[in-house]
């Protein structure tokens, strides 16, 4: 007697990919880089205003 239907043990893997947009992390990163820019331009201003005129 032949079987017309064979049972297979198949595990189906499902993946749920969610893009997370954590606004607090984005805001803190933005504040950090803005602070870096302010420090950098402040240092450049200091060099141009006070150090270079000495030469």
C-alpha cells in the first residue's frame, strides 16, 4: 500500500524586522556632535584672535 501524502516535519522560521527610531538617542547624538563643533570652532577662534597676532 503506497502513501499518497507524506508528512514532513518542517520548521518555518519567521523574522520580524523592525526599524527602531529612538528619538532620545538621536537627540543625544545630535547634541554631542553640536558640542564638538562648538568646541572646535571656539578653539579656532581662540587661535585666530589671540595666538596668530603674536607672530
